[in-house]
């Protein structure tokens, strides 16, 4: 059974940084896209950043220039470096992968709170 194990969330002051990590455990044939989404209280889940197996990236406008997504294909991990964090970045962050056959798998989520 494939699972996504997320880590790195927590409480940080405005202007601070956090790095989220997502590791894929279990047997998996091949991963196409990997990404991060977030959901704030009372809001819909939204895309934060995605990265393809070839390294092409896509970011939400609200995080461009502050967040960086990267992946290690050999280790099946995806990272999200978050800098210059703002209170509006507060949310539960979810890792998501799409396999080559097209299956979508979500992580359990990790809380990020930006507050002074």
C-alpha cells in the first residue's frame, strides 16, 4: 500500500521559513507529477506548487518568488521550501502525487501556522 509521509510543518513568525517534506512509502511503479496543496479554515483546497517528473514547475501566484518546490526522483520525495511566510499562508498543507497510470494519492496533511 502506497502512503505519503509528510513532515516539516509547525508554527513560525511572519517573515520566517519552513521546509515541508513528503516521502512516498510502499511499492510504486512510477510517479508523474508531485505537488503541494493547502486548505485554510473555511476555504477550498488550493494548489500551491507542482513539479513534473521532468522538473517543470508550476506555482500559485500568491507564492511565486517565495516558495520553491523540488523533488528527488531516486528517493520519491518532494520538498517545499517556504520563505517570507505570511499569516495568509496559514493552512493545512497536503502532498499529492499522480502516478503514471493516473492514480491520485494524497498525504494526511501537515499544519503550517504563521503568527506572531
